[in-house]
C-alpha cells in the first residue's frame, strides 16, 4: 500500500491539528484548573466561616445588593450559563468580565447562606476562559466553540474531580442529540490538565462510598419505578426554577429590591426552620443520605424552595448541586418504600434527577461511575435512560436545544422548555 501526496497532506494536517489542540487545551486546562481551584478553596473557606458564624445569614440581603452592583460594574447583567451555551451555538463572544463577576458573586452567596451550587460558576468561568483563550489564539468561529467547550470541561473537572463527566457533559449539554466528537480530545485534555492542577492544591474531588447491589430482576424493576418518579420530579424541578425566576422578575422588576427581598425571605426561613441545612450547597446532607441512608422527610422540598428563591431573586451560583441534594434526599426517602436500600436509592436519585434536568444521559452514567464506582452501573444506566426519556423537553438551561427527538429517530430542533 502506498500513500499519495493527498494522503500525506491529510496526515500532516491531522497531526498539526492534534498538536494545536493539545497545546491550547493544556493551557486552557491549566488556567481553568488554577482559577477553578481558587474558586473551590474560596467557596470552601466561606462555607466553613458561615458554619461557625451563624449571624452571617442576616447579611444575605446586603450581599444581594452587592451582587447586583458587581454585575453592573462588570457590565455582565443578564449573563449566565445560558450565555455560554448560546456562545457555542452561535459563535458569539463571551465577555471575560463574566469570570470575576460570577466568581465574586457566588462566593458572596455562599458566605451569607444563599442556597446555590458551584457548577453554574464553573461553566461560566470555564467558558469565559476558553473563549478568551480562543480569541487570543485568533481561532475561527468553529474552533472558538471548541475552545469554549474545553474551558467548561476544565473548570467543571477541577471543581468536582470528575474529568470524564466534565468532558462528555460539555459535549452533550449544548445540543441534545448531536455530539461534536471533534471537541472530545480538546475537552478531555483540558479536563485532565485542570484535574492535575486541582490535585496540586490538595483538592480531592467528590466521591461517595456505597455498597454495590448485585444485578437482580426484582431490584431492576424497583429501580425503574423509582426512576419514573424522579423523572417526574425533574420536570417539577425545572418548572419551579424557571417559574420562580419569571414570577419574581414580573412582580418585583427592580433588581435591587428583588434580591434584597429574596435574601430577607431566605434569612427568615432559615430562622423559622432553625437549621442551616438548606443554606449553601448542602454537600453534608447529600453525603448523609448516600452514605448513612438518613434524611429528614421534607428535606427535598425545602432545598428546592430555598434554591428557587435564592437564584430566582438574583443571587448567583448553580442549580446542579441543589439538584443533587433534591435527588439524593428524595431517593433516600422513597427508595425504602419500594424495597431499595436507602443509601443506594439516594445515589440513584442524585444521578437520575441530574440526568432528567440536564438531558445528558451518557455524562450522567459516567458521573455515577466517577462518584460511586462501577459496581452497580447497570442500575444507574437504567435510571438515566428512563429519566432522559420521560423528562420530556424540559431543562435547567433554557438555551439548550433538542436537535433529535427523544422518542423517534428524527430531527426536531426545538428549544428547551
């Protein structure tokens, strides 16, 4: 077999492209890992500070006012995770100022007790870094989108210690049903580079201990039943998150008044319930549900309400860790009623609700492996498949597009609800 001149040119172009993306992804991953690690340590520090100073909850309304000022100062009003998704879909520019704005605002939200996660900041910080790196390298529109995806993967990986999930999540979340595999190597390289950077700072990543459940038909049927309920819960989760934001903006149009009122309500509810369980991200409650099989019966309801008010009124953070919380506590509560061990049902609930809310089944299955090990992956795969199919075209991200139908082998190209 002989190679023609065209074959040689094709091989040369491929190698050059590989080296180009390896270099860009490594630099993006290192930058994303550095910023992501700083963000992780900052959120961890203020969370500990709040735990030992319960009076900080009284400052939440004032923190909200400061967040509004920060976004106006950086000229990033109305910029969010949807902005990152839209930039990949259309090739538009992501303002680098979004990075310090979401960094500072999320830290303030966690410091004073707002209910929010970290991944929203991770995707926005990472997307800003990737987009900025791509513009520095003078990439064209198509390559700029890959650079943005790489940045998203990097910071997600640095925060959660799940490089495979971070890689595939970035590829799946933008346009459901279409995956651009040309971005796989850059995203994976950036994720691994960011993970390595986070390890240098002593950030271990998330992992939970669960007992593997042997493969049994009866347990598969019980898992399927639980997954149907969680798929319905994912629709409720998305409707509540979007509905609260729209309602609060409609009835309290002034940004300052809305965020101040939202902060006051969260502070009031915290004092009324006499617990800080629903402030911040709530990782302790997630761990208790999964590793100890324990949760208070109404935990999933209160976390959903706290998060909807926090983010809907203008505080910053993300919906995914609260989604983990709601799924884990709901699974822990309902699982034993179906004959499923509480801790295992909590793990199923976490992954299943995440899948139903973000419509990323492959990333969700990988998440189960990276968080819980591969011993029971068949159960997680089944639950993710059911959640993906039954959750309809609802999504946490209104900019997400469904290119392919969930029910037929056909293209539909519709926006998420």
